[in-house]
């Protein structure tokens, strides 16, 4: 996301929509992967209740149970 759009809640709203749609579809979890250095994405995912697990390849795996 471009810097001028950060800190406006856009990513939070988008993730909330994805999680809502996953629930409606009957899914039980949503997974994501991001770079370990992407602190914004890590914070967003953790705030959504994701369990973050560091990978051995410089990534972080996130799981949100629905």
C-alpha cells in the first residue's frame, strides 16, 4: 500500500471483509504469509488474532482461526 494511504484503516477493513467472507463460506481458518520485516502486516495479522510463526526463509506464517 502506498505511504499516503497508510494508517487510514484500509488494510484492517479489507482483512475484516476477507475474514467475514471466509466465515460465511464455512471456512475454519485463514492463512497468510508475509516477509518477516513487514511489521505493518505482522501487526495487522496479530491484531486480527493470528498466530504468527517465523519461517526459516525470512517469512512469517499467520493462521487466524475462525
